[in-house]
C-alpha cells in the first residue's frame, strides 16, 4: 500500500440521496403520483408491498437531517428534485412546487454545504407514463419544461446539476427487464426510452448554457465493467457485448456521438427497428458537458451463452465477498474503469456521484457496527485515491447513501445508509461508518489500515 493516503485539498467529499427514496409526503402540497407510487402499490412489484409514502419523512425532517450532514462534515450534498411536485397532472404546474427545495437549500446554505441537484432520479409523473413515458418522444419536451423551471427558480443557488441519474436503470431496467417502474418487458420500448433520456440530457445541457447560468452540468451513469470469464474468443466477445449493454450504450453517444454499431444491429435483430434516432439527435446528445458523474457498485463477470437471447451471455459468481445486495465486492474494477474513461472517452472532470454498500445492519445498545460497509468504502476510496495519485481527474466522491432509504424493488429491506433509520419512530442513528467517514473527511485522508472485512 502506498504511503500517501491523502486526497487533494480541493477534493469534494459528499453524500447522496434521491427524492422518492427519502422524502415521503407523497400526497402533500399538491404532489401528483409518480410511476414509483403506481408501481409500489401494484401487488408483487416491491418487496412486502413497501412504498415511498413516508420513507424517511425527510420532507418534514430536512432541518435535522442537514444538521447531521454538517456534523459529518460533507462539503456537498447530492439530492434530486421530485418532478410530480411541480407537474402533478397533465397541463398543471404548481408555482410553489419547488418550495420544499428552497427550504432545503436555505438550510444547506446556512451550514456551508454546496448543493448538487439531480433533475431526474426516476420519479416520472404518472401522467407522462400514461402517454408512453420515456419511450414516447414527447417526454423530451416535458422534461425540458421541468428542467427549465428548475434552472430558473433554483439555478442561482445550485452550482452543480446532474441531468439524469443512471439512464441505464431508467430505460433498460425499467422498460426492458421490468424490475423498476413502470415494470415493462419490452426491449424496443426500453431502447427507445434510452434514446429519449440521452436526448433530453443533451437538450438540457444546451438549455442550461443558453440561460447563462454559472454552474456546472453533467450526467450520472451507472457503469458496471464487464470482465471475461476466460481468454477464449467467445468469452471475450461475450464480455464486449455485455459492455455495450451496460456501459457503451450510454458512453459512446455522449462522448462519440454514436451508438455502438454492431451491438445496435444485434438489438434491432432482436426487437425490430428502433426507429428512434432523428437528424440532429446524436449531435445534441454529444453536447459538451462540464463533468461526468459515475455511480459504481460492482462489476460483472461473464461467459458466452448462445441460449441467452438478447446478449448471449451468462453471469458467473466468484468466491469474492458480496454485499447484502449480493453484488460482488471488486474495487479494482473502479480503478480500471476510471482509467478507461480517461483513456477512451474524456478528459472532463469525473465525480463519483454514488458508491456504497448495503449491509444487514442491526442496532446494538444504540449503535450500529457496520465494519463491512467501512471496509467496502475504504477499499473503493483507496482505488479512487490511487487513480488521482496517477494524475486522474477525479474531483469528488458522494457516498451512497446518507440515510437508509427506500431501496426501490427491495423496499426498506436493504440498508445503504451511514445513518440508520428506524422506520417506526423515524429515529436516526449514525452508524460506525458515519464516524469513520467523518474522520476521513476531517483528515482528508484514509486511515492506515482497513478496519474489518467485507
Ligand atoms: C443506484 O442504482 C441508484 O442510483 C440508487 O437510487 C440506489 O438506491 C442505489 O444505486 C443502490 O442500489 O445485478 O450484479 O449485475 C444502482 C443500480 C446497481 C444497477 C448495480 C446495476 C448491477 C449489479 N445498479 N447493478 S448485478
């Protein structure tokens, strides 16, 4: 292990959340339903029928939650804006729809915490889904209307904007695999959705620039590096297909202005002509942004499998430790990924906008001893630091997540927070990882030894 464990002086330490996962207050102040309200209330979609109706009740507890952020010492807080609070129904705009965020921004400002806002983190207004959601091109204009209102009302207070969180999840996982809202299994609609997400991103970057605002704007991708199970040409090709599916489908258009051609042919053989790209779209998508955000959790390890219809791959398990999500802990993939991004795609600043681990936390005598999470964080931060020490342009790190929260299809059964939430009382209990992260931030450096094991 290298001797120097510190981070650059201007490194941005942060933590992240998302509106539907923490806010609750699902019917308050005129908020309309989102696709996640509908989905979570459809039997069998979310574990135990959990919903975001109350979640962490952050909508009412934001003041004390910001105090916890201040105690933690983060410089920046990443949160998302709930679209159905502003556009609750077709043709309806609420002029006070951003009031909650204005109150939140006031608290952040008071504590010297810089806000970073995600415009879309999956809570699409249900009325837009009723018109075809992300697979209908009309969504791009709806999105831009929302983005413009956000820029105009909050733009002077928010220096960092993320157009989309994980368009892979919002399209392929949501319209293709069906695990997330709206829960469809239609690959053609899924790939059309991906295109409209990317297009709305590019158009939003242009819009942001045209308003002359002073901050930075980028996108957050969830990237899952694909490793080949062997050196056989079949497995290597399988890993390349998996990589197109997980990563290149979004990276190539954003940075090269094109979809991976061979893979696109494969997709269209499978689900028919996508008929989605129009003149000018690819240029718009590739509009230069200010930074790239990446969410990193795990890698995939794949082998060739001719029986798998879309990708022709099968996923393999290893003996490496896994988190409570069952995701393999493989920090080297973060290091490899950062280098690849810089080599093959961009010299833009990169932010890790999410990284963290689920753990089966329990409260013992008022404490939560989450040594496994601490080890996970330590190993990933070490990979990040190594990249920086080699000249890598990594500007910041947002831990997922500040609070335990509604983990989508898993409801409240998976805990990612460094603050424990008791969902009966809404009591917050900072876990051992909170104190560990507080010390890392205060020292701007990692401790010498990794505590515990993952
Ligand atoms: C993020 O999604 C979300 O932005 C956030 O809202 C969420 O709470 C958080 O992460 C935790 O899930 O099945 O082994 O191939 C991350 C979603 C995680 C999807 C990794 C792809 C691949 C794992 N991604 N996953 S595997």
